[in-house]
């Protein structure tokens, strides 16, 4: 997928989503889709490609809502710090970091639509978020104080790469915060639970209308 194939990503998002407040982070407004199937189909039509992954940027996933909630409730985690959000999607976690007082927040994602989604969503919330259109796991961890990752453990290869990269970030001195609703490939050991929430979602996205979702970190060195 290349940026050149997307004629007007901002217009596409504005036409196919609506500004709404995720149930677990009502302080934040995001341009979100009401149903996954129509926007998935329209995204494929827009890009002229079939078999694309779901438009993750168009939904407030449970792990992201939990991690964003945690940052809003525990602003000392990010206040005055540089935050890097892996697989940022809609930018929800990065926006929460800025609202909690982060000095700067950057989101990274491989989906070209995410650049427009993050720009629109950050503007709607009166914050500025940097964005990198790249696979962050393909390079060493950036010099951030806090590295966030939510809902990225849904495939085994990705989960393995992510954990190795996040462990490297921790070893370099970053505080690593993870949001996950019990995905199949989330590590069962080696992490410390910081908080747990019951996050409202939809059966179009998940296997339950409320997902028990936790925020985790690595043990102290």
C-alpha cells in the first residue's frame, strides 16, 4: 500500500467516520467507524485492493482504551516525558499521553491512513502528535522515555518481534507500557500488571461486549 494510491485520506476519513467519544476514554474524541464491514469494504475499494487487514485506525480497540485510561488516571507516568506509541492506529494512546502532560508524543504505524487519522484526531483534541509512517520494529527503539503499545499481540510472528523489541527498549532505559485484552499471543509470564479495566466494545470487533483488559509493564531491572 503506498501513499500515492490514496487520493484524499483526510476526506475519506471525514466521509466515512464520525467524531465520537470512546466509552472508556470520554475525555477524548476520535473519528471512528460505526461498523467494521462497511468501512473495510470501502477502504479496499478506495485502494483498489482486496484482502487488506482491518482498518485499525477506525476503531478504539480495547487495549488502546485501557492504556489511554491508565495514562489519564496516572499522569505522572508521562508528564514532561517523550512518548512513542507503537502501532498507534487512531492515535488514541498518544493523544491521552499529551492530555496527561507528556512533553511530546509520536505515533508510528505501517497503515498510510493512520497519518491522516492521527492528524485529524489530534487536531480534534487540541494536541499535536508526531507521526512516522514506518514499521517501528524494523529499527532500534527510539530515544523515548516511555514506549506504549496496545493491541499488537494478535499474531505470533508480530508478538515475538514486538516483545524482543520492547525488551530492548526497556534495557535502554525506557518505561514500557502495554495494553492488552487477553490476545492469544500476549506473553503469559515476565510482565507486571499495573491495572485492569472492563472495557465496553462490540461483537463486530471482539468476542464479548465487555473485555477485561489490563495494562502491563516489565519488571524493574
